[in-house]
């Protein structure tokens, strides 16, 4: 049960004007089994102690409003000091019918997230991929298969054997350098995912986020906000977990502001979701290609509504299985080249 003591006091500590997000976030004063009169679209929840995390909410609530003030689509469940209660929370209709933005600085959600990651198509942003090695790692608890995408790993932190094992098990992997050269390449993975785990120790040079071990290389702050924007646009993602960073925002106000801005970009993009899913074929433009060297029937489809791309490796024209891709995948195919994404998808068939 969530008591009123779990509700952030930051929402009561200041008078937010209509143009500030804090005026439009609805706190839950106590937990009930009843659905609120107006179902929220977004739910915010933090794991850990309340005093340390006040700075994050004050920074978030002061940002520009996203939704009209008469439609409070964001519900703040406050702080969950007992992480084992997260499993119960995720089973509640209130949460299942909304998108959950989970702030987990100390990795307390892992026992529950492992179950979620094993059961859903998921994207994991992490700099280190250590799998089936002597070093203990959360990856060893996962059922590695084609439903998992590991994004933004840094080669100098990843044992070659780990990468080979992950790829042989069917996981999709993309290096940090490749994604930073064209960040939009991360978007198709989000379109196929229901859960996003973003480990913030993969951000570069952020001593205020991870003072014990700041990184010389990694995602920039701007890229982190753009990634959250791509995640917010995904029709499929219903749980986002921001994990592995400094929790004491009172001692690190820049950390609070960065985290708040990342969440704001997610919420802002969430507002623009098209609920498009995979569009009907009559709403897309089809481009059929034949790559003779691979004897591979390849069709690309572009949504006339959103401009997003899908592809199919099936010869069926009436009911093909469509998979998310990028315009780059199409342009490479036009040159007779098979992109890594399409090659990986062909291996999964």
C-alpha cells in the first residue's frame, strides 16, 4: 500500500503557474483499488528515500507544461521505499493501462525488471555487456533471445566472447559509435519494444550523475534527451526505467535538472504519439526489391501518415510480417547492400 507519506511534498512546496508542469501533475494521496475518475496516461514513480529525491521533482515540475491544465494526464505515485512492492504495483489496472516512468537510481527494481525483461520485447541501453563470464551481472539472469535489443555498448568494456554469445542467442546489438553517427537508428528498436531500461552510467563525463566513476566516453546529455524523445514517440513502450545514477539530488542539482529534462522530453514526445502501430497496407507506400546475390525477396513500406519505415522478408503481398526499420536500411538495399538490421532479422526467421 502507498500511504500519503510516500507522496512528494515538492508539489505542495511551491505554487506552480498554469504554464508549469507542476500545476498539471496529480498526486495520489493514498492507494486504492478503484480507478481514478480520469485515467492517467503517464505515471511517475521513484524507488528509494523521499528526502534525497525532492530536487528531481522540483526541477521537473518547474518545466514547461505539456498537457492542457484541464486534462491532468500525469499521475505521481511518489516514492516506493520497499522495492519488493513494485511487482504488486505493476499488476494493478491503474498502472497496466498507463505508461510508467520509473526512476530507480540504486538498481532496486532489478528483481522485478528481470521478469519483465524476460517476458516482453525490450531495449536495454548499457555501456557494458558482460554475459556468461565469471563476473556476476544482471545479463546472466536474462533469457537471451531475439526479443532483447542491447543498444549503445562500448567495445572496450565488452568481452568479445560476451558479444558473440549474445548475438548467437539471437539478441540485437548496436555499438555506441554507430548510433551516435546517426541517432535516429535507435528509433526502430524502440518501435518494437514494450520496455526500455536506460542505465545512466553510460552517459559521458557526468560526474554529477555518477561521481564515483564518471565516464570519458558515452552518450552526451543532448543525446540522452533525444533518446527519451524517441522512446516517448513509440506506441509500444509502456515502461521506462532510468537506472544507475546518483540519487542525492540535494548534493547534485545538475543531476536533478538533467534527469528532469530527460523525463520532460519523454513526456513531451508521449503527447505526440500517433497510436499508429503497424499501419494497414493501404496506408503505406510499398517498395519491392530483389537482391539477386542473396536471392532475398525484400519489400519496404513507408507510412504515409508518419513517414516511418517497415520491411518484410516474405513473398506474401497480402499479409506480410512487417518489421520496423529505418530509411537508411531502405537506401542501403537500393544500393544492393544488406544492413545489419535486415541481416539479423533474416537470421531470426
